[in-house]
């Protein structure tokens, strides 16, 4: 899958590299306020705003497991996430789950949900 590419795109503040990793109707449920953001374009708008912040937060996801379906081109990823400012302060961290789908030979995120634990 493409988790390393997504982490690299966030670190590089590169929304163009994030776009092909998201399904057109991708859904994300944020960790702290449970805000729901639907659609690739809406998520890219949020990333662009994040990247423009003076001391922006760099989010990293570390997968602990990935379970691929034997009957459909889908997979579920579980792991730990962390948000660290560019100056090195950890703002938050927790657990996440992401559902991926293989479309035309490429894995894209259909849905992500985040739980803030610290």
C-alpha cells in the first residue's frame, strides 16, 4: 500500500502527492473533535491549510497491521499516529484505522478514522 508515500507527502508539504492516494469520495473522521471530512478535494483543502501554518504539524502514521481481504480488492490498516510541529513539539497522538481499495492497480484510501489518546 501507499502509507509511506502519504507520510512523505505530509513531511514534504506536497498536496499534489496526496491527491492520488485518496479515493474521490474518501472520508476522514478526525481524532479530537470527530469532524467528518468527505471527498478528496475537501481533504486537500485541509492539507493545504495545514501546510501553510507557520509552525505546521507533521502527521505520521505507523501501521501495526494490514489485513487484506481474500475476496475483494480492499484492506484494513491499523496503527499509531502522531502530530509533531515543525519545531519538534508533539501535539497529539493516538490510534487510527484506514480502509484501502485497489482501483486500476493503485491502492487508495476510502476511509480513515482517528482516535486521540494523548
